[in-house]
C-alpha cells in the first residue's frame, strides 16, 4: 500500500486518471461539496456505528436484537451515507454548483431521515406501532425529497457522460418508500403466509433496490477513482444497459414474493444477476488493470463478491423451496452475509476513501488521513470475510461466536482509525511542511509497492491465523459441540426423501403446543416457533445443537433441524422452564430401531408461522453454547460452584459485608409517598468466598433494596426489566389484585406498582415469575419494613434477610434440579455466606438492639437465635408475642419464621464479648447462616 505516492487529493483536472473529476480539488471547491467538518453529515453515521457495536456486544439481553442490529446498520448508517454521498456524486457528475440553500435542505433531509430511523427503532423496541409509523413516514419523506431534488438537478443540468449514475439514484429513491411501507406492515406481526411473503419483498426492495442500485451506480465512477486508474471504455454504456435488467429482475422477484411461488422470484434474481453482469465487466477489467492495494478497494471488492455470492445462494434457495415459509427461512439465514459482508463493507470501504477527501487540507493532509484509515487493511479484510464465511457453515456454536466476534472486531477497527485519520489530517493542515516529501522516482515507487505487497501478505496471513485460532478455541471451549455437529450430519445419513415436514409450535404457559412431532426418517424438519405467552420469554433448544434464541412475547423464530434420522429431544433453556414441563420430542418414524414405523402413515405436518431465522452471522452471537439454564436441570452435570464452597475460607482484608443497618424510621405523623425504581439486572457476584454466580437482581443487590415506611404510606415502585428474560415483582406489604401489577414483563419493558401500607410488619417482596423457586433463589427478593405504631426508638437497628443458594457452575445461575429437591448448598443472611463472621455487627453493653428478620426462602424455615442472648421483645407477623413488661418475666430464645414470614426481636447485651447469631436449624447455620455481634464496653 502506497498512500504516500498517490492520493485522491493529488489529482488536478489533468491528473484525474478516472476521468470523472472526482479527485479535482479546485472543482470540489467550485461545487461547494463542503470540505472540512459538517456535523450533520459526519457525526450521525459514526453514532449509528457506535450504537451497532454496543448492540452487538449486548444483544443477548435485548428484545428484537437481530432486527435491531440489521436496521442500525442498513436503515441507520448506510441510509444516512446514501443521502450524503449520492448528493455529493450527483453534484460532481452533473457539474451543478451547490448553493447555501442546497446545503440547508440537505441538512434538513439528514435530520429527518435520522430522526425517523430513531423513531422506528424506538417503536420496535417498545412495540409501539404508531411510533413505527411516524418514523417510517419521516424516513420515506426524506428519501422522496432527496429523489425529487436529484430529479430537478438532472433536468436542468447540461449533458454529462456519467449522468447514468443519477438514474440509479432516482430508481433507488423511488424503491425505498415501498420497502419502508412493507416494513411498517410487518411490524404488526401479521400471520402466515403473508408474513413470509412480505418479509422477502421487504428485504429484496431494501437490500437490492435502495442499497444495491445506489452502490452499483456509484461504483461505476468511484471504483476506478479509488484504484486511481481510468474508467474502462464503454463502462457508462454498460451501466445504462444494466439498469433496466436490474429493475426488471428486482420487479419480478418482488412481485413473485407477493403473488407467486418462490421459483418465480428465483427467475427475477437471475435477471438481477444479469444486470450485475453488464456492470461487472468494466469493474473487473479496472481491477485487473490496477489491482486493489488499499483498504477501500479491498473492502469494496469483497462487498461486491458477497453480493454476488448471496444472490446466487438466494436464487438457489428460491428455486428449491416448496413454499415461501421455507424460502424465507433459508433467505434470512443469508441476511447477515448481506448486511455485514455487503452493506457494512461497502460502507466502510467507501468512507475510508471519501472522508479524507472531504476533510480537505490539500494533498499532504489527505495522504496523512489515508495512511491512518488504511492501517492493517489486509488483516481487517481477512478476519471480516473469512470469519463471516465460517459463521455461515454448520460449525459448533462457540466457533460461530468467536468468529462472529472477529467479524465485529474487523468492522469496529474502522472507528479508531477514523479518529486517527481526523487527527492526522488536522496535524498536517497545521504543519503542512512536516509531511511534504519530494516525489519519489519510478524505481522507488516500484520498490515501495513490492514492500507493501509483502506487508499485505503478512497481514493477511496473520488474519488467517487469528481466525484459525478462533476456530480451535471454539472447539476447545466445548469439545462436545463437534460431536453435536457430526451428530446432526449423521442423522442425515439416512436416505433423504426430498420431502419437508413443517410444523407450527407455540410456547405458552410452560408448555410447547404440540409438544411432539412425528417426522418420517429422511425428511427435512422445519419448526416454526412462536412465543404466544402474554408475559414470559421462551426458547427451544434441541439436543443436536439447534437453538431458536430467546423469544419475547409475540416473537417468532424458524428452526431448520435438517434431515431427521433419529429421535431428538428439545426443551426451553430458560432457568426452571424445563423442570416445569417445557419439553419437546421429535420422533423419527421409520428410523433404525423405531418400532412404530410399521404403524405409521409417514404423513408430514403442515404448519404456518414464520420469524427470523436463528442461523449464523451476527445473530450467531446469541448462542454461545452455554445459555442460561441450559444445563440447570442436572445438578450432577459439570462442575458445580459448590465444589469451591469453603465456609471456613477467609475473604481478603478489603472485604465489606452488606450494610445491615436499617435506616431510621420516619417519625412524622402525616403519611407520605415513597417512590423508587427497581431495575432488574443480570450480574455475576460473589455469594461466598471464592464462589461466583450469575444472579438476577433488583438494583444490583441480593437482597434488593430494603424499604421502610409506616402504616398509611403510599409506595410507588417502577420496575424496569433490563434482564434477558421475563421478570415481575410481588410486594407482600400491599393489598391489591395481582393480575396487572404483578404481571411478568418482557426484557426492555417496565411497569408501575402502587400500594398503600395498611398493616405493619416485616414483609417480603420477590419476583413472581414462574418458576418462582428459581427466581427467588437466584437473588430476586427483598424486604419492606412497615413500623408498628409508636415503635420505640432503640440504639441500634439491623435487618437480616435469610435465603438459600442452589449453586450452579462457577459463574452460572441457580441449579433448578437442586432447588426442586430442596438441597441448598448454602443458607445465608443478606446474600453472602458467613459474611458477618468476617465483618461483624457492632453493639455496646447496655445498648438496646433491634434486629428485623425476614425469611425469603424460597423453601427453608428460619429459627433466628443469638447465642448468649435472650430476646425480651418479639414481634412476629404483625403482632407482639413478647414485651419487656410481661408479667411472667419471660424471654424468648428464637424467632421462628416460615418462608416469607418476618418480624423483629430486641435485646440488651449484659457483657462484652462475641455473640454468634444463627438459624438454629443447625444444618443451615453450618451452611452459612451465621454471623457475630461484637459487643464492647
């Protein structure tokens, strides 16, 4: 790579080898293209890319994550760039001067399309269809206005050799509003067969029409400009002949998607490919004349290759599919390749070339920016394309996760290099003489080119090595996954019948309906799964590795099981759901050893329902081979964190126990309103020395926040579910019908829970989503203290919430099987075993101490006792059982509580010393329900 030898900013009107004038700095200035910074032009695309990378990292916990990733890229970053750069090229090729009014109008259009895209994203994330409509109208309006502006400029411009490019832009601008309209209809979650048909038409219009036409029209002139070579003679004529074929082919494919069979759409795609063929000849010849040597050209060439590969694969899918349900299932499997391989690479490649030009500053500044944006070019292109290719193969899930991570890494590297390029450009503008060099001789340029070729080869080799390491690492993480892959292939060892069995399955109320399917051995099985539950998240995992991914209420997925040659078992991997009966069976009728084959008619099942496929690409990151709860049904499977549980272990010197001090009570007589927000999160925390679990928490703590009030106070609690599954909350301190306030909400949703405290007591709150045992045992509980009237002041006041731990593997979640058998590994106060042995409670001789206790369970009772102490006051479940002035002069040794009960005890310590407190169910005290009160004089 030799950016120092030639750059787009170096060419004047005589040296612009492409013949387009795109590299003419004086012409750019004359046209008012807008060198330097222009925030509304430059910033949004960076913001969309950053959002995309954040979602890729966090998407297992996000609703509609697959849809979100694709649309942040295609509708956000790419569409914004199309409006910017198609306007740029139109002005340059038509030789139309830009006015201040043009720039102002373009800024408004960019604001409109970005605001509309944001509204669409918010509407889809929150399931608010009116918001989706508003956003779609904004997007369509911006593009229609953009097309009308280009049409007006083309009509009044003088004849231009490359005016054919504008025709591509006009066609693309006319097509996007149609694709947006279909997207709005799809957002209503319509049924089959129209969902599959509209999804195919929507994707074809947006990817091949809006993006594909714009890209091919632009590359007619941009490709040779990036290569710094001349446009091949006849290129403009080829582009003119190619556009009608592209439009006719796309029109046939879209019409067939809506009204005909898949094979007819395949014919349309062949026509579209023929149109690409006309354009490809000058494209390829230019590449042969001046092979790609820098990141922009590497990336653009790879992007066009992916477009052709995906079109050929999609045409094959359409020709071989029996119906649109199956056709769309396989087509969506290719969507990540079109999004990441084609759309993302063409975007980053083009920006890497164009941004240094528009930053301006002369040849020195352009070369400096180019040098940064071109760093690790071969390495980046290698890990993106090789990693993406592996993601599309039937590889183990961890291999797909690591390779898709490399794809994301290769794309993400554009951002830091962009920042470096901007800095380098500014530095060069400020000190132009520092980077100015004499023009090298021909021999020096040849030597530099050879050196760059060797460096590029080494960089590509490093990329290949890193991908191979990721493949090996994925196999090493889960060696059994390779047997899963081969098992899937082995099941196809039966003679394929060529038939497809399709079944529609609903997930609702902890059941799959139907919960089994009979498949003739040799048939291909496609399962259309829809979560029809009103509240909870579900998925379907098969023991051959097929995984639907997590589905929020109303979401769908298609599972292509492949050729079935043996019985398979399936289940919902959400913690506890399998134990509650969410299992699924696939019976291979006629397979070896099957006794029912003689009695079976072998008829398949026809079904309907379609959703996004869970295969490959960016979506492969959803299935890391270790989904939460996937192994929770077998406490003996794998290494449990209980193996590392040592109740005698000492924490580090900086250990701090959960602060057990209860806030002072409100002494005002007037009732008040207490407002709190409880945010559900999934956090890995230590629950004993050296033992970590992935907990589900309210506000990041176990137990959750302790609330305190008095009779008459009103509580307004906003629950926000930032987890990856459904959750809810149930406050025992309130009296109200549970139907709405205690309902399960999906990830990303929120609800407001209001109640008025009418009775005093130590009340429990907890997640009420089934199975409650798992949700409580995994950290979703807390306490509400409602003081009895005239509660006396004391010197010290503490709270203890007892709970059980059923440990999964290190860093894992609750073991559902242990919880069902009531076999806790630990019983703890305030979420950590023996923590108050290490960080003791404090008191002084003669001080009055009150300790509130709530037994959160989920299953074990508590017998709270302080060794060496006696309770002269006992308040349990809303009533005093004992007060200091009792006639019997009696005292209590234990506060006995069943799961969910609460109360408090009071005492004074007679002398200094260390007073252990325990649950006097002694096996639980030995399991961690133990602490010490350190009493001093």
